[in-house]
């Protein structure tokens, strides 16, 4: 995490370990009064748990931005955590993405973009938004079985297509993000 020239830059390397999510929460609580905006760097994020995705989204927005589409369970809405009330910040947000962003990280970027809560800079994400559900064997082994996809609440899924950035930047997307936020002052 960096706080430089009134911009909070936070790299979230995965959505499995809850410690990164809590560090982001603390950074928002600490710097929001002085910040002009945030850069959430998801580049290279392999994804992780839907609950972590919903937590991070809930820092910046509220609502039900996703649906889980499965063969066995049908379609189920997925809200941010918490789904109602005020998010932690209303400041401008830029999300950095690339072709190595997968799964719940794609869902996070896509939901923030669809809600017009974030401006995405970088390159298209991987298009790998499969839902993995655990299957437990009697010997204690667990297999994760792809049984559906994560999709926006309305519209086509990101599976096989990825999330498109608002601005394609292949070289130094962080510099482009900082420039974008400084122009909003």
C-alpha cells in the first residue's frame, strides 16, 4: 500500500487470504479524509473466494451486482457485503487489470465497472469466471468441481470473454491511473 500525493495505491494479490482485504479496509479508514482517490491494483490476481470479492466490493459500493449460474442450483443472486447502507468511501476509484486477472477478481472488476463505481485501466481480463464447488470424499480429500459461472446480475457472463477496461494501457497503467485521478481534482 502506498499513500502518495493524496492517492491510495493498494495491490490486492488474491481474494483467498482475508488479511489483504482487512489491510485494504484499514487503509480506507485511515486515509479517506485526505485521499483524492484510490487505485486498486488487481493485475495478476488469480481470484479466490466469492465472499472476499463481495467484501472488497462492499468497501466501494452496495447492492447485488452478481449472479451465480449453476446447472444444479440454477441462478442465485450474490450481494456485496454488506448489501445495504453506505460503503466505506465515495472517492474516485481506478482498478488496474490485465490478462492474468481471473475468477472472483474479474467479478470484482466487472461489478465495479458495471456499477460505474470504478474506471478500469489495463488490458482485458482472462475470461475465467467458473464457480468451483467442493466435493468431499470419505477419506477427507476434497475436489473442486467447476459447476457454474459468476456473471453480472444482468447481461452476459464474463466467462470466455473477460472484462474490458475503460482505457487500454499496456505500458505503465499505474502512471495512467495516477494521471486520471489527478485530473479529477
